């Protein structure tokens, strides 16, 4: 973990929008606030499962201290060796990870790696589930009127016909502060809205590779609800801390232990990500977060 990291920037960003409610409720919720940052890159894995090299995307947008922290942490990881034709081999993998920061009582900021995934979305892939028809959900009017924004993390069971056989909300992280009761309501509405849209989505299923004959596939899809000024360009948030209130993570009834360990909050918006067997190399090292 890394302390005292760019304290001013982190603490300034913790000023979340507050939805009107009783004073006690939002105050208690605000104490749960975390700072999150999503980063991406590549790692080289040696035949014995150790990490040989780490390359971070857009490293010039990160402080030198933060970049050193991430590289040194990842270099200490160990993976299940990648095996091809019965032999361990060197491998290169995409890297997506989520950093979290939290203010400590002494005024410093503690930073850790909360979650990591090792899969990049390739819309042209023939060995993974890819999007065919994914109409975005509409913004719920009740949430729009109160300025409720957040990120919904879905896990879907995709059948061999490419349709959604089952769907579940694993987590909803909110970027507003209200009472506990209101926060639960916000998560229910945004989660239910994303589920309703997801049940109508259609996908291309794998036609080659080791997963082509599976009876179904589990995929994770992040859905972002954000209010943007249409007159302004889309903000580039890469390498920037984003404040949020983390919601509880819940497990879909059909998800295996292996698929459950594959974190969802490190995934970048706009992709379809295979869970479990299709989710890239398997990390053995416990994460700090």
C-alpha cells in the first residue's frame, strides 16, 4: 500500500454531490467514500508464473510515485503457469486494474490495488462472446431528476443461441451521497434498469477455441450512468481519481468459485468480458485491497 499520495488532489476529489436528505444519513454514508482509478497495460508472464515485465498505458498521466507503486506491486505477483501443448510457456496478457484510495485519520491517503483482470475486449474475436445487439438502457427519469449517477456491474449467462439466459447485478457503485435508505433505492433502480435492458441483448458466441463447445458462457458488462453536457466533449478520465460510494458485491446463484474471483470493478466500460475459463491467466497472489 502507498500512503500520502498526492493528498490534495485525492481529498479535493472526494467532494461528492449530495442529494438532499436528513443530515445524519448522508454524513454516515459519506464516510464510506473511496477514490477509484482504473488503469490498463500489459504484463509478460514467465513460464514459472512470475511477472517479467509491466507496461502501463499512458504512464505520462500518472505521478512517478504512483507508477512505481503499481509496477513494483505487479512485479511481485505470481500466476498459474500458462500451458500450451502440455508445457509451461511465456505469455503476454492485457492488464486492467482498479486502485482505491482512502483518507486515514492522520490525514494521509492509503492506496491499494483492489482488483485486477487480464482480458481485453476484442469485438472481432471468434473465441469469446462479443456484442451483437446491445441497446443501451435509458436513464430512469426518477434518477435523472435527483442527479443519481453510478456504475452497475452485471454478470450475464449467455446461451448457445446468443441470448441472455439469466442476468444478475453483482455491484452498484454510486457517485452521489444520500441516506442509507436512499442509496439502497438508487442501487435498486439503476440495477433493475440495467437488468431490464440486458435481458434483451444478443451476442455472438464462440465458434473456435477451448470454450466453443460450452453449454453457456458467463460474461461481465459494466454499465455507466452519468450525466454529461452534450455541448462538451466526453471527459477523459484515464489516470484520474474518481470518487464513489461502493455498494455491496453480491454473487449470482449460478456463479462458480472460479468465476466469482474474477473482479468486475476493474473492467473498462464499453466491453464484454468473459468470466472464468475465458478470463485470462489466473492470479495466485492475493490483492491488497
